[in-house]
C-alpha cells in the first residue's frame, strides 16, 4: 500500500475556512485571557504585558496578535523555564524539552499535556491501517531532552504498540560537520543505523519514526517492506518533491505508507495534506488553533505573501501551556490555500530560509 | 524549448524533479536534472551488475571500443538527453556555459580524443607494460614472474570541474580496466563527460558501466565517499576536506613551475616561447599551466620580455579562432581574483610587469563577458604571497633564486619543467619528493605524454598487487 492510496480516518464534517477562522479568533481570545490573567498566566508574559504598548487582554482576533513584536527565541535560552509556568499549572510536575540541533545553551520549552494532544490528533488523522493498530514502533532519531521522544512513545501506546528507541545526538553531528569531520559524521550515522537494523531484525517492528536521511540509510541495509515495516512517519529536514518521490518509490518501494510531517518543539506537529497520484509536493498544515503558521513577506512580516509564492514561515503557538506569538522560523515555504482536510493556509515545500543564498548545515541526521 | 539532460543511473535515464536551468545564449536553455544523494547510494547497491557487465567483455575488446569511441567523440552526433548533439553544437554549447573560446574547447576535445584513441598506450604506461589480460584474469606474467592484481574497488566516483574539459581524460581508462565509473559533472560542463560516456556506449561499452549524476555538493560528497575509490578536483580546501578519506584522490592546486638552471640561464631568450605557452595555454586554467618561474639571474629582463609577450594575448570573442583568453562565467569570481591580486601587490616586493605593457586594467569587460588579462608578477622573495600561488587565468610569478635554493622552495608542485643540462641539478630534481611530473628540457609544463601518468597512477589506485606463488601455470 502506498501513502497515496492509504485511507485516513474519516474526519467529522470539516469546517469551512470562515468557520475555522472564527474558531481561531475565539481560541485566541481564550488563550490571551489565560496567559495575561494574573490568576492563570505565567510570570514571563505577565511582566512582558506591562512593557507592551497595548493591552493584550483587549485582543479580539488572530489579526490583533500582529500587534505583538516577533517572539525572540533567545528568551528560551536566557529565561529560567520556570518563568513560563502558568499559575494555573502551579505545583504540577512538568517536562523540560529542548530544541533539536542547537549548540551552546539550548532553547527550552516546558510542557505538560500538549505533546499528547498533538500526537493523539495525529493518530486520529490516520486510519487504523496506515500505521497498523497494535504494531510496535521504532524511533530512530534525537531522543534525549526532546519532546519527540515522549510523543512517539505516546503515539505507539495510543495505537496499541510499544516503542523502541535508537538515539542520535544531532548536536554532535552538527559539531562534527562544523569541524569538517565528515568521516566521523559518517561513522556515527553508521553506528546509529547498525543499532536500528539490529532492532528491526530481532524484534517485531511495524512502524518507524525517523528522519528521512536515516530512513534512506536504513533502507540501504535491508528492504524495509520485507522486514515488516508498514508505516513510516518522518520529518526534520527539507523534502523536495523529488526527494519525496525517491523516498516513496525507492526507499519504501511503493509498499509502505509514508507520513511526512513538519514540526518542532515550539509548534508541535503539522500534518501533510493528502496527495494525489504522482503528486510529490508536500503541504503541511499547522495544528490550528493550537498553532498557526503564516507565510509572510520577509521584508514586511505583517503581510502575507500571495498564494503560490515563497515567504518566511512565522509560527504562533496558542495553548494553555505555551504562548508564543509571531516567531519567525529559520524556514521559508510556499503559501498554499486551505483544503477540505485543513480549512486554513498550508505551507508548501519547506526549505531553510534563504537557502539559495547561503550555506546551511541541515545535519546528516 | 530547453535541452534536457537527465541523470544516467548506471545506464538508465532518470528524470528528476530537482533541476538546474542554465543559459546557453541565443534564447536557448539547458536543464540538468539533479540527483539527490540517496539516489546515488541506491544505485551503488546495484554496482555488481555494472561490474559484471564489464567483466563479460575482454579488456582487449573494451580497449577497441574505447578507440572507436574516440572517433565518435570527435565526429559523431551523440545523444544528449532528449536530443542529439553534433561536435559543432558541443563546442558552441560548452563555450556558452564555460566561456572557453571555441578554439580552446576544440583543443580540449583533441586531448580527450588522444586519451581515448591511445588508451592502450595510457594503460601500458600505468601498468608498466602489462598485457590487458591482467584485467580479465587478474593474472599475467612479466618475464618468468607470475603477477596477480585484483581490483580494490567495484566503482570509481569522479567529481569533475567545469573549467577544464580535458581532465576527463583521467578517468577514461577506468572502464577499460573494468571499473564502472560514476561521474558528477561540473555545473557548467555537463556536456563533456556525457559526450564521452555516450561515445563509449555507442562504441559498445555496456550502458550500466556508467553513472552520470549532476548533483549538489552533498551529492558530490556522497559520490566520492560511497564509491570504493574517488577522484576530485579542487583547491587546497578540497584537498584538506577529503584528506581523511584514503579512498579519495584529490587533484588540487597544481602550482606548476619552470626552473631554469645556472647553466642555461644566459640563453633565456631561446626559451621565451616555452614560458609563454606554459603560462597561457588553455587560457591559463589548467593545473599544468606554469604559475611560477624560478631563475638564478636576469629576473627583470626575462620578466619584461615575457610580460610583453603575455600582454599581446588580448580578449577576443569566443568564436574568434585566435582567441586564447577565457571569459568568466561568474563575473564575481573575476572581480574577487582581481581584487586579491591588487591587494597583495600592495605588499612590498612584488611588481606587476604586465601592467607596463597591457592596455587598460587587468579586469576588462569585452564581448559581453568579463576577462582577466594575463599577469606576470616579479617577486623579490619566494615567500611573497604572490610568488607561489595560482589563479584561473594566465597568471605567473617570477622569482630570482640561486639554483641550489630552488628545490627547497618549490613546495608541492604538479609539474616542473627544468631547463637545465646540469647533471647534478638533474639528479637532485629526480630525487625531489615535491615534484609529481618532471619535464627535463625546454618543454612547456602543459606538455602531455600519454604513457606517463599525469598525477597519481590510476591503475595503482584501482588495483592492488597480491603476492602469488605455487602452481599458477594451470590457472
């Protein structure tokens, strides 16, 4: 079964774009009230509110959030994560998550249940056959202090399986590449793949989460279809249409379901919309209203670029656990129109911001 | 309508969705299809089939195919993606992309033709005269001695430059030696390696023996590090980058030189044509062009005379048969080189002698492109930063140095032409570890003798000798 024909869970009748926008505005009001109320908000935002030239509690629509300046992610390095604990969650144990390949002081985000919400929604989006119910999972990729590690295990458990893990430390990979240690980076990747291949050969694994490059390497060792893999969930790097085609046709041999995603610790997980036969361009949709992705003009970031054009990716996260308005990602993408599955804008063919004009280390993982 | 150049995946054409568009001028475009790195690795999983296809054909036959391919390369209309390309179209298209004048493209064609048509001589030079059966049986006899060689790899990956089509001659013996080749063309020269491959296929080589992968830098790294053996061309940075991979041979900066001995220096005027050709042949773009001249006396007189000759080489249109200078496809590169030379000339001890003779500045715009005019810099110190460097145009330094000090100062040098008859100096030159190729006598550094390996020995790179004893007569 290929991902092109795989069925996804029948959703309830989807809202129209106008209904989705109205729901987003209502959600914005609820989240702003939560984060900027002394009874429920966190110290960081309550203090920031006093410095803003407007009263955040008067925000009424998503468009009003444009009054916020872009969120500076350096805050997530400098501030004690405890300053982001909403008062309403005070006393509840929390997780500290760190972003992927950062070197130096990492960016940290705390969380409670958001990852479960995101990955439950992801699981519900796909039918019982796409990632077979009851199958065990193997995650090959960055574990450690990352949200993804708990999220994938939650996903596996939710679908009735257990999850095995092979860790890859992206910070070490980035450092090796920065030092010009290509050979060592290659050896490290082989070390990771050796471990993953061993698990697949000796345990009953039906589903994989990994990065596309590790997926390629794994499939060079064995036929993943013959090894019993039925569904692959991947994300983490640029996937051009050619790359998606290559993964589906050759790496997965046209026999394994493929769910490419775009996401990070700050957003959660954007699912890729269903594609037709021969269509390899990916369009991701944010888990709205919990997160919103906009494709903005890099020179005038309050403005959206027209549909079909590249612009910079701007992320706004709006959950009770985390509020982050207008963070400019280090990515650019094509602004795509809403669709039946997701009645809000999508982001297409994501790639590193200005990747045509400078060298970017995307990592070998 | 743009010409399409798809990927050749061990003989099978593949159209990628990742593409690069290039301008061939005159409203014509070229689209090269880009291979993602994983695609190259997956093809290497099938490399056994490519090797088997070559193994099925006697090496004598492969050599004959190569000789036939030489003629096809020069004369035939050959497939290029969805169309065909005549030799004339090849010359014009390659010139449009690389800015090499037609005359230099044709000269490069001649060199490639020679490498193909004389492939037996080339391989004989590499194997020191072993019969081609060594590639069929792994075994041959040299005198009474049984000799056994085995391949160290089942593939050769080559990352090619855009600026010197003739360097393709380096990999040409590999398929005759039964080693499949996977090629990454330079961005601006997809035509030359593809034309050679298509000529070889048309002559009888199995298609699956060839991979042709226009790709990214990452794809180039993948090709070189995943093939059992790799050859790359580039700067000192490229050499450093791949130095940790013993399976990769990097052809770096040449820093080729002419050394004139004490015994012949007073006859320097006789050798002036050799100096001019060594600096300026092939637009000064090759690693075998002279980039430094060491003389024991008469530095300024030689510099002045040589500069006067070099200054006569002026920009001409690409289709002018007299054209010797290449334009720059990347004008910013020319600007960078010109700026660097200009800034280093401000350091004491260097004078641009060509500035006395040429019209206008070094960097000029003419015939719709940017040129750097020939430059000869006289340096008072061999350690001056302009004294032992090279640039991608006719550039050389000239330094006065006692003969006895020369070999201590040359550093790693691809080609030395030593103009001397002094037996002691020649003995020292023959034992110098810094010289890759040594021309004894007044020969240009760009002189190629096919039975002598150019840089490294491809046979020794691809094959390893094994000690063999016992009853091998019946094998």
